[in-house]
C-alpha cells in the first residue's frame, strides 16, 4: 500500500514545537521531510528532558520525537551559498 504523501517533499524551516509537530505528522504520512537547521542545530536539540539527565545535542527527547522520520541539513542562511542550497532544495 502506498503512503498518502509518498512522493511529496517538505522543506521544514520551522523553529517551533508546533511547526516541528506538523512536519512530523507529514513525515508519518509518507512525505520526505528535510529539516533545515541553523549552525549549532535547532533549539529543541538543547531542551530537556535528556536520556539519563545528561544534556547532549542528539539526546533531547522532544527533539528526537518531533524529528523522527525526517532528514536534516545544516544551513547558515546568512551565507549566500547556503541560501542558494536552500533555493535548490525548494525547487525540488
């Protein structure tokens, strides 16, 4: 059976819980979601709770839950080259 959103690509520029949750749902329905993060990562990477209460950039439970099923890329949108990369992603 084909997923409802198979073949759809979503570029996730959100930096909030509601945006991350919405794109998580889209990923769950089969869309390819690419999360664009700033240098240093999305702020949710640094929010507790953490596994065993040990802060780690890959260990924030909220980040892990809201970004399951997504791919990610780090882009500095202040840099023209990275803005061009974003434009290329959007064009696809």
